[in-house]
């Protein structure tokens, strides 16, 4: 006989999947706005953040209601606790999309500093990490989750490379400083999205295995 809590847990999972879809779309639109130099698209990202924030509050309320109503134990309790953490990471990813959109709006007030090559590559890496972390959650796939953790170092290295290149532009021409700083911030916002995707992947590993891998990236990969 199916427990009432089982249906609630499934609905909670579906809510998180929908929340992830909103966060993924926001990041994708923010990056497209930058590449296409589309102010209207960037402004759409700012407006869409309200929906993400409302979704976060609704999921938090659902989790807290389930804790109070069912007083879950063991795996059910772990699922609800990890859902609260994943929900928070998804909302913060939405915030990073807003940050990128804001940087884009400022950048579009001036001509392009340089052709964008590494930032789109970074965005692709980060968006793949986010998608795979959510897929790992839905499928309870710890192998996929560990692959997300492993890719975080690649993102960090590319973020550092972008910083060094833009620093060179600033040193060569003081007129480039404002635009270079904005692009550095875009890169850092993407790096933060990768961090949140990694957090989600680590939560998936804990959810499935009951094993904390946070701050132990090498363990999470080699296990």
C-alpha cells in the first residue's frame, strides 16, 4: 500500500526538476543575451528571477510541512534535507543569472572589447555541469554526480585563464578597464554556478549513499 508521504516525495522531486529548469533557462538566456548583445533578453532574465524566488519559497514550505506532518526518518528524512539544500543552490544559480544579465546590460553600453571565445566555452562547461547534476538527482546516479565534481577543476582553470587574459587588456589600455572588469565578473559568476552544480552533485551522493564527500573531491571521484 502506497504511503501518503511517497506521493509527496515524488511531487517534491518534480518541483525541484521544474525549479532546475527555470534556473537552467535563466543561465542560458543570460549568456545568449551577452553573446547576441541583446539588452531586451538580459532584461527578461531580471524579470524572470521573481518566479525562481517564488518557487524556492514554495519548495521550502513544502519541505517544512512534510517534516512537521510526517516526522520522516532514515532515507525520507535525508531526501527532504537534501531537497532543501538543492533548492537553495538552484535559487542561487538564478541569482548568478541575474548578475550576468546585469553585467551584460552594462557591457552593451560600450563597443565590444574583444571577440568572446573562452567565456562561451566556460558557459558550455558550466551549463553541462548543471544539467548533469540535476540528471544525477533525478536518476539517483552517483557516477554522473561524481563526474560533475571532477569537472569543477576544469572550470576553475578556465576562469583563471580568462582573468589573466583580461588583466593583460587592462594593463595595455586603461580604456579597457571597465569592460574587462565586467567580463571578469561574468566569468566569476559562471564559476559560481559550477560551484553550486558541484554542491548539488555532492548532495546527490549523500542522498544515495549516505556518504559526505564535500571538501573531498578526490574521494568522490575515486570511490
